[in-house]
C-alpha cells in the first residue's frame, strides 16, 4: 500500500533542508560570525582552496624525513574527479601537485588581477576536468562545509513612513554601546524607538553582486569592530595579519548596496536602524542558472543586453524611498558570478571576445555599467589548446594578466593504468602477469616524453651502469620520479646527488612534456586492440606478447616509441623477475651459514690434511680440498679458478691473523661473529647463494615439468626434493609478490625458457 503520509513527511524534511536559504537578521549573522569565523569570512579564493583540500586531503609524502624532499605529494583525486560524475577525469601526480600549488597561492592572496588558463593538447581531458571541478565546487559550496553568506535587504514600508517608538533588538543596543564607546561620527544616538515587525508590505532586495554582509559595515570602522568582536579569540591574529584576509578591510560593497545604505541612513537618520533592515542568507550556487558559476562555450552567442535590470523591483524601491534616483537596481552579467567562478571553455570563436573583454575587468577589478562602477572579484578560469594562443597574441598588455597551468597527457604510469581499469573494468589486471600491465603504460608514456633530458644528463653521468634497470635516455628513471618514487637501484652516490634542486628541475621538465605522442584517446584504442588480441582464460599476458604487439602486430606504432626503449624495458623486466624468482626459491639456514663461515675462518690457519676441532663452533673439521671447495663455491661461485681460490684463502688468513684475532677478538673482546671479517664473509655467502640458487635447476627438465604440473594430480609423481622446492617457490611468489598460482607457474616457465639465469649470470 502506498504510504502517502510518509512520502509527504520525507518531502517536508527535504524542503526544510532547502529552507536553509531563508534570510536571517544581521544580529543572528554576527553571532554566527563570532563562533565560526573561518566559515563566514571566506571569499571565492579561500572557498575554492577549502573545497579542494576537503576532497583531496593533505596527500602523502613518501619521503617526509628526506632533507632534500621537494614535497611532491601523492594526492587522492578520486573524490574530486571520479566519484559521482558522469565522465571521470584522472589527474596524474604531476597535475595534482600543480593544481594544489595554484589554489594554495590563491588562498594566500596571490589571486588578484589574473585569469587562469589550463592549456593542453586535444584529448588530454581539459573539458572533463573543468566540468567535474565545477560540479564538485557547486556541490561543496551548497553544503554546510562550504556555506557562505550574501547580503539581502528587507524594507518595510510602514517602518520607513512612520517612525514610532518600539523595543530595539538587544543586539543593536550592544552595537550602539560599542559605537558610542568608539565615538564613531556616523552614529547619532536617538531617543526615538519604533516597533519592528514584518508585514506583507515588505520588499526583499538581494545584493546582485552576492556581497558578504560584513562589507556593509563601513570600511573605516571594520577594523575596530573586528578587534572588539575577536578581542579574546585566536582568529583575530589571523584576520589582522594574514594576507588572505586583506579583502575584509579593503573591499567595498556593490553600488546597489552602497546607495541603498546611504538612502536608508538619510531616511531613518540612524545607521543602527539601517542594520535592522540588513539580512544574510546562504549564497546559493547554480551553474544552470548562472548564479555563482557561469560557463561559456565557444559557440554561445554573446548577449545583446549588457545591463540587467529588475523593473518591478525598481518601481517598488522607488515607491518605498520616494525617490527614483537614490538607488538604481542595475548590474551586469558579471555580478551574477561575483565572488564566484566565471569560466570559458576553449578560447576561440565567441570566447575570444569574452576573454578580451575581461582585460579591463581583471586589470582594474571593476566593470562599468552605464555610469556605475561595479566591483568584480571572481575566479576567472579558461581552457585553451596550444594552437589557440594566436587568438590573443595581438593583446600584449593582456598577456601579463594570464597565468597558464599546463595540462598534458598522463605521465604517471599508475594513473595511466587507472584509466584502463576504469574503461575496461577493474578485473583486467587479473589477465596479466605482474608488472606487464604497468609496462604497457610505460610504453605509451614513453611516446609523450622528450628523448633527451638536460636535468637527468646533468645528474647521471654514466647511464650505462644502470643498463639492467633503465634505458640509455633514462626515460624509465624519469617515469619513476614523475610517479613520486626514487628507485632503490640507484647507487648511493647518485642518490646523494639527487638534491632538492635537481629533483625540482626534473619535475619542472614535465611542464613542456606530454604534448605529443599517443593521446589518451589513442591509448585507450591501442590498449583495446592489445587486450582483445592476447587476453585468454588459460594464459596470462606476458612481456613477449607485449613486445610482439608493438614490433610485429602493429609495427606502425613502434615508430612512435623511442629507439631502444622496448629492448630496455624488456631487459629491465627480465632482470627484475629473475631476481624475484631467485628470491622466492632462495632458502638458507642462518645457523648453517654461520657455522660454515666460522669453520672456514678457523680452517685457513691450518695445512691441508689436518684434523682440528674449531674453537668457535666446537665441530671437528677434516681440513681437505673438498671442505674448502664446498664453502668457496658458495662464497665465490662454482666457476672460480684454482689460483683465485688459493689467493682468497691467503687473504682471509692474513686478515684474521693481523686484524681480526689481535685487534678485534683479543684487544676489543669481540666474539668472531661481531668482527668485520665475519660480517663481510657472511654477506658474501648469502649474496652468492642467492645469485646461484637456480644453478641446480637449470637444464633439469623434471623441475620445469613439475612447475607446469603444480596443482595437478601428476605433481605427486615427482621426487620429494623437487616437490618441496617447487612448492616453496610457488608459495613465495604468491605470498611475497602477489602472484596468482597460474601467474607464478607462468613466470617461472618464462624465466627457464628464456634462459634468464645464463643471460644475466655475470650481471
């Protein structure tokens, strides 16, 4: 059964929420002002900053304790650009930081006399970005967190005609005492009082410029008023000293409110009675209605009527004030976005004229409406394609009023992958071996970067030493830095050389990159072809498939990729997964290694053929070549020559007798395990054991087949040692490196079939 009563109650609650638009007396507004100054005292630039920070948060700095940190922060932009929108926009780390830096500058007072143009190539998402940004701004501005107040006047005809005695609001009595104490010349105490009540014979006059009610306090008296209001409040120090609040003491109310105020003072003879007619209401933003937000497309024709009026309201104002010249309720379309956002979508066609028209407005902060000057304090935003700069090149005096914010194709691999997930589904990654999907993104991004980087060349003197991890042009290194990470494979020397100045210089190069190469539309189309061709239920996409796609299936795409980049990417991938497989197969017994090292150090002091009890482990050692060879194979590798073995033994014995025993053990009282010789040999043992962990399995066909049969019934037919090794390997790949069992099996077969252990044996 339909519950009409419940539905009506719900509607009533909803309408009550909308009822927040009801004006409140200036006295009530001052109470809110006293309690919530950070919310009430905000201009458009401060509000825009608060909105961005609310949605994006403070971000994460992965290197907060690094003295050379440049605070290149990771921001989560999903709440701002992805959630709750029709067309998501994905901001990479570079653009997110540019955007935050911009709004921080706006908040701190660097907002005057500029228009902010987001410039970028076709297909980089400029329109989607601005639409989503304004959508979330409107949503925030109309919420409790984004609440701001605007001025509205309520004039009562009887009150203006018949000045009678009536009880004055206690608030105004307090204001009166304050004004008397301050000896303000504009206040003349009066013994007359009049009744205050609302009748149907009342008109409301909204401020056409959406001025904050605090601007109705005459400028000369604002400072003393706020000093009194915030005398014991911490906010007072911010208000009087921070640049972002200069507007509170600098700005004038619009000409309609100014003339109305003076007309009422002249009529009533008492400014306090004028304030009784002053109200505040929430500033309601609506892009569709052009209130607080106006967006113009290039094809939108310019209005013939440049002056806006309300003839009916004007007649009533004239009737109330008995004078047609005191208050002229006229304004321009710019008033509707005063303290709001005025945006141009692409600077071409009609929008070129609109931009040029903004010149004087941005320069002077005022706009002429017939013979009246109208204040304009708006956030001016625009979008522009690089080729459209020619449309304003003849207006040189205007160019210094423009601040360009670079927009580009995505240059952060993680963001590029997020786009694929969004378009093709979050489960696509399950069809790839780990790292391969991100490597596809790296290939796409490589076409967007400059092939040479002065900043990287100045920093890395010998790129060849990183050939296992990077390409010769260091594009892979730049991608890591653009993504916010400093690779662990950098040498200690180069890591120290990465000063804040160098890192900023590298990041600054992003301003001129990302304008060429595969666009985001191209990228999605290419990925669709690749994924459709290689995605199979029984086999995961690997690097061989990726390379074949760009070098054989779509050779024409390879021409866009920097020379040698694919080969370097494959080399980096092969070396990385080889280390992963080695790490996963590697198992060592710390106690056994410790015994081997101590026994070896002890044994080098005796001749071959001796039989001794090691004083460090208590074990009896038969000192033979086989004993030394077994441990030296793990310390030095199985391919070591005999003369190198003998030299190593002599060096070890020399260090032990000249430094370890007399200095560290006898003089300093250290146990052998705490000596430098032991530490070096232990580390060498572990390193070489890990490097050569695959040696017993290379060429062992049973090991390869056991990997393929893992999880099948046939796996149990293999000998126990192989089963244990394969199970240990697969489980480690799954648990430590997030492989699926299928992915772990396939990557192991890839390593074996491509002979990666031999390929990188001496690397």
